[in-house]
């Protein structure tokens, strides 16, 4: 039996880190939402009990380092599953981009295996298992829009923002999430107003959402990679209503309500960025 699952990317509308914890993680306070740029996974049951990974992408590992593989291994171990799975992964989300591509693949694997291995677990149970694989995996299991706290695994559902166009541009650099958090100085970094974003989303106020966009990790990634700031400035000059770096970067997203403006942004960005996408925010569910 084969099951096909989609793994959508996320963006962080607001991201604050409130404290560095003794376990090496940061307590965060953020609003995340999914967009309709997705990887596609095919999960085929294997009687042999093996987990096999087939990602066919130069920068994505085909062994236990792959987050989809890890998710399958954690689930198999936890429920003592005798069957195995072959995971065929078609990558569309840019890698090491701040878009949670790997975390979303892990989450999609958990959702798909729940069906394939007939485990009958709730999304909440899958999210809790996902936290063992990565901080962003629980959000990716739930999808939609949420306020995330803890190290990212504590979730509170939020209404989705009003529909708009999202233009994503990734410069040709990858950044390590651990390095970015590692270099964060909470004493000097400019902090975003998370409550203002939550209010803006609840009020479905697009202008207020654009005004409240903020990411404390820009204080690390922007000085390290000037091209990220250049993309932000270019997007703003093209009339984007809101512009922000997603997660630890380096992907920058622009929000606009106007299709012609999204197209103009796309055409302009293609000049100096290989990876540019025009997508929509996803609704409540994937
Ligand atoms: C920054 C964010 C924002 O959504 O996304 P990305 O840029 O990765 O997409 C996340 O917090 C990334 O979550 P995720 O990518 O799952 O991180 P993990 O694998 O759990 O952790 C990788 C490393 O990042 C650091 N880390 C991660 C999460 C967190 N709340 N505090 C941290 O300090 C730790 O050093 C950890 O060892
Ligand atoms: N399924 C996967 N897709 C992408 N990268 C993966 C995957 N599994 C493991 N990785 C590794 O994780 C690193 C970060 O990947 P990714 O999830 O795309 O970044 P981010 O968390 O910044 O969005 C990559 O450099 C890659 O080596």
C-alpha cells in the first residue's frame, strides 16, 4: 500500500526569543502559518521492517539524518511496529531556508504513517511525538496558523490571516538554525511586538499584520548576510505591504494583497535570486 502526503512550508509572521534555556534551546514566542509551497511524499509499506529513504536531492540526506527518516524511526520504536516503509521525497521547498522543509517532511511522515500503519493516533499525539524530531515539527503536524511557545512545541491555534499573496525569495546561501540562535544576543537585539501580531491576526487586519511583522533572528542573520537586507529593501521598493525574513533565514517573504504587485515582485527578484516563488497563505487546514 502507498500513501501520498503533502508537506507545506511555514513562515513566521513574528518571532521573538524570550530567554536562553539551560538545555541549549531558547524559549520562543511566535506566530507561524503555512503557505501553499509543499514537498510531496510517497510512503510505501515494506514487510521487511526496514526504513528506506529516497530523497534524490543533492543537499538532502538519504539516511537516518533525514528528518522524515527520523520521524519514521521514532514512531516505529515507540509503537514497536514490525513493518517498515520506503519514503520517496519530492523536494520543492528550498533547503536550509527558514521554511521548515525538513520539519514539514517529518510531520507529513508522521501523519502518513499513522494511516499506513493503522495507529489511529490523534494529531495532538503525533505532534507530541514530533517534538522528539525537532522544535518546529509539532506545528507542522497541526498546520494552519498557531501561536508557538516553549521551544516552539507548545501550540495555541489561531485563526488564519486574511488571504494574500506571499512572495518568497531565497538567496543562494544556507544558514544553520543552531548557529543563528547561538549568536543571538538578547540584550541588544530589537524585539518584535508579538501581542500586536496576535491582535492583528484575530482582527483580520492586513495592514496591522504588515506593521507587526518582526523577527528577533534578523539581528543575527542580516549583518552576516547583506544580501538578505538587499532583498528586503528591493521588495519594499516594489511596493510590498509587508516584508520579513522567515525563521533563521535566509528566505525573505513579502506580503501583498495585489496580484499584479506579486507578479512585479517575482519578475524583479528573478534578476538576482534563483529561488523565487509566488504562493498563497493556506487556510485553516492543509
Ligand atoms: C528558527 C525556527 C523558527 O520557526 O525555524 P527555522 O529557521 O529552522 O525554519 C525554529 O525555531 C527552529 O526550529 P527547528 O529547526 O525545528 O530547530 P531544532 O532542530 O529543534 O533545533 C536546532 C537548534 O536550534 C537551536 N534552537 C532551536 C529552537 C529553539 N526554540 N531554540 C534554539 O536555540 C538549538 O541550538 C538547536 O540545537
Ligand atoms: N527532509 C529534509 N529536507 C530538507 N533538509 C533536511 C531534511 N532532513 C534533514 N535535512 C537537513 O536539515 C538541514 C536544514 O533543513 P531545512 O529543514 O530545509 O531547514 P530550515 O529548518 O531552515 O527550514 C539541511 O541542511 C539538511 O541537511
